[in-house]
């Protein structure tokens, strides 16, 4: 009903939220480095698969990633300090996650003007699955296996260049180093009162 839709829009108010930037590309949720990005690429191949053979190939690729998962070396530059990271998953979120509802990570705010860098204690496929489950269950802080560093910008150097990343779940390649920053309150969205 068009009248009801118009009424709903008039009841909503603009709210300014943060945008994350990776080099010159915007993201709203997160950017993930490491084997999670490879799994996201397999997921996309599965979505695009036309034949049973292509579907099985995509599933096999994801399984191979998990079975052969091992730490990758990254170097983070945060507030002028170098932080070495050896993990198979490194996530940078637009504002920190605080909990999860229905297996979806949530934030209390998305206008805090902060990036949350999550460094996971994850060395193999079992660890990777465990860290993903912790994030989906909202146990980032309580699990004790994921360190969180809040900042407004950082540079990620990967040993491989280009490096595969997942930006808001979509796999893509970037040349290393990658600059990640937050643009505070840069996007205006309509929200219900």
C-alpha cells in the first residue's frame, strides 16, 4: 500500500552512521583477511554454479581451505606502532561488535567513529570454525580467543600481494599494503523513531 509506505517514511528520521573505507572502497560491516576470504570466494562460486560438477567443485574448494588452513603473516600499523599478526583470520569491523542475535553479530552503536580490529587466535581449520562460531554467537569478548583493538585507521601489510579479502562478505583482491579507516557519521540513513 503506497499510502502506508509514505506514512512510514514520514515517521522515520535521518541518522548519521559511520562508513569504513578500505583504500578507496566503502564498507558498512567488515573486511576480513585470511582463509575466511577464500571460503567467501568458494561460497560465491557455489552461488554462481550452473552444474552439479561446479557445485561440488565449490564445496570441495571450501573444504580444502578448512583442511589446509594455516596462519598467514600480517603486519598492522596502528597509531604508529607495528603489530605482527600470525592468524588464518583477521577482521576489521565498522565499530565494535557487542553481541549477536539469531547468529548475526550486532553493535550497540554504528556511529562511534571507531574501527574494531579483531585478531583471532586461529591456527588451523578447527580454530577458524570455532572463531566464526564465537563471532556468530556474540562471544567475541567472552571467549578469550579474539583480541580487539579499537582505532580510527590502520594499515595492513600481507605477505602475499595481491591478497584476497572479503568486504561485507564479498571476496575481492587488493594489493598490499591496504589502508583501512573510518569516516565518522558520513552516511545518512532513514530510521524509525
